[in-house]
């Protein structure tokens, strides 16, 4: 793999990571009306699969968002780990 190719893949991994965190935070803020801190906390515990208690009780829509977020976020995290 060339240096340029490695840089391209690393930029993709970083962009995907930033993107998934941003989408997660915005999703929880919009759907649940949470603060930035609560939304970020939920994103971190979800992506790291720690699974502590939710920051607040999720609505039905929030649960559906979280299920999709878990699957897509975990896939992106695993992709990033496999690259690194």
C-alpha cells in the first residue's frame, strides 16, 4: 500500500468517525431534545458498547434511532479498528 493510499484510508476512517459521532449527537438532540452533553454521553456509551444506563429515558422514536445508530456505528468502529 502506497503512502498516498494509507493517507486516503486514514482520512476516510477519521471522517467516518467524526461523522458517526456528529450524526448520533444531533440525532439524540433533535429526537429526544437532549442537551449536547447528554447526547454525547449516549453516543460514547453506545459506540463503545459499554451500555451504562441511558442519560434519560428514550422515546419509541429514540429507541429506533438508537438501534440503527448501534448497528451503523458499530460497523464503522469495527472498520476503523480493522484498518488501524
